[in-house]
């Protein structure tokens, strides 16, 4: 996120006349992201997706400038960033595509070329850059023999969920209300900034930022199986940049001697109100900073980071406690397997024993027998079983496994493994020939 903040500051420097307003742009996006969200939001990828989206936008807008001498290099970089977007969150690749369309409009305005000529001249470096991360990902997945599983995860399963699970309008409404209330200050400022920029005529960067917010909201809306609050964090960067413009607009209005006194008074009062709202929302900052710096030592190594995670999150504290025996020198080495939350692999410092993972609604229908066969061949020294995860698998529609198939897991574990320990999260099993 430090890189994201730097990219926002550089963009704001090109976007705004006021250095003060440009310096506020990272605070109004990345800063408020850390101040106003919780552990639940901070562990999602939507906010991280903002960096490649911003890079795709900036490189495309730079390429079509009259002063740009190497447009194809910049467009190659834009395609590269868009490819990263596709790999991490495929639906949002719509946004770079819209940035390219707007850049094509700018190219035509600046050079007088036809649309099709622009597509021919500018399209191939974008495509070349785009294919690099996408091709690398496909090759990697193919080498692990999980292309089919990836297709199920990102295409088949969402369709099944939408068909059988239906939609939840209340969750969407709650998410919208949360985002609007939490980020009300930058949202208000962004509306002011967008209005001020748009009334001045065509501007590629402004049009791209407004498109990012509008089309991004639409992409969120069409993801009917989600509608979680953290999805809206993908909109923070354009809102932060437009909010910085809003600060500049209000400040210029408040200090502009040529404007009517009433307009200046309203603008000054607005700045005071915004400052008061920001101060009220930022009251948690001292406690947050104290929590970070009270870690011993500072959270820059693995051990202190785990201590910090355990202090900040009850779920992480439980997972770290459950996997503590796997991190000492007395446990058997090698991969493990978890019928439960995959973060146990990360916190245990172990890799999965097989390619198929079980979490939530996984594995795909018809894969259970193959999963047990691969697990039997791998025979990891430790297996964790969460009863809640197994219950989800037999109650989800369409059902992943039958109760008789699930009973086969217990039979196999009883034949090959012994119970090691049980807690509220589930049970650890150790292979019978492993010395404990």
C-alpha cells in the first residue's frame, strides 16, 4: 500500500494545481482505508487491486499525450497492469478496457486519426502486455494440473451459487450504507471535485476517474453472489483523487478574492465541517499507532508479526494456537492437509499435501473420490478436520458430497491416522506411523 500511496501522490501531482491538495490525496484514500476499516476489510484483495488499475489508467493516459515520444511502451505497461487485474479479479478487467476506450478518444482528438487506425496502431502493445501475466498464470496452473479447478472456481461455481443461492438485496443495501457512512467525507469532496473538473470541459484523467467510480459500482452490482462491503474498496483511489480536487476547489472558493463574500463564507464553513468530520473519524489513529509500536519488537519479522496478529484478531489468535505445534522442531516435517480454513497452511508454515482444497463450498461436485485418492497417495503426517466445514459440504446446494461419502473419510482416517488433539475449531489427526 506504500507503493499505492506513492502512485496516488504522483498522479495527484499531474492532476492538481495545489501541492497541498495533491499531498492530501494519499491520505484521503490509503490513509482513510487503514483508519476506517477493520481486520475483516484489510484481509481482502479489493483495495490492493487499486494499484494495477491506477497504473493501467496512468500509463494509457500518458501514452496518448502529444508530448509522449514512446507511446507503445506506455501502452505495453498499461496492458501488463490490466493483465494483473484479470488474474486477481477478472470482472474488473472491464475498467482498463474503458480506460483504453477513453484514451482512444483522446488520441483521436489529439492526432486527428480515425478510430480504427488508432486501434491498429495502439492495440497491439496493449495486447502484448496483457498476455504476459495471463499466459504466465495459465502455464503455471497447467503445470499444477489445476486449470479445470480454476475454471470451476471462477466460472462454474459463481454461476451455481447465483442459480441456487439467489441474491441478497439486503446485503447490498447494508454494504452501500456502510461504505457511504464510513467514507462520507471523501465521497462528498469527490462529488465537489468531479463536478468542478467536469464543468471545465473534456479531460481524460477526470473522465477516467469518474468512469472508474461509475463502472466499478456497476461491476460490483453484477456480482450478485457477493455484494460484501469490502467490494466497494476498489473505488477508494478515484474517490481519493477526486476528493483532493474537491479540497482544492473549496479552498480556492474560500480564498478567492474575486468571488462574492457569501460564496467564500459558505466554502470556509464547508472546510471547517469537513475538518471536524475527519477529526472525529480519525480519533482511533492514536490507539492504532500505539498498538503497532507497543509490539516487542516492532512488527517487521515473522515472530513479532504473529504476535501482533494474535493481539489484533481473535480468529488469528486461535489459528496460531492451533498450529503452534507444527512450527516447533518436534513435529514431523512435510506438507499437511486441512479440511477447513486455508489460513492454517500459512500460519503453520506448511504447504498443502494435494492440489484440491476443502473450504466453504469446495471441492467441485464429483471430485470427492479423486480428493481422497490423492490424499491417500500423499498421506501427509498431519490432517486437520473442521466439523463445520464438513457440515457445509453436505448442506450446500448443489451438494458437494453425500453423507455416505463423507463417512468414508472417517473410516479412512480411523484406519490410517490417530487423533492428536481436539479444540473448538476442529480435530488434528497424526499419521499412525509418526512418532509424537
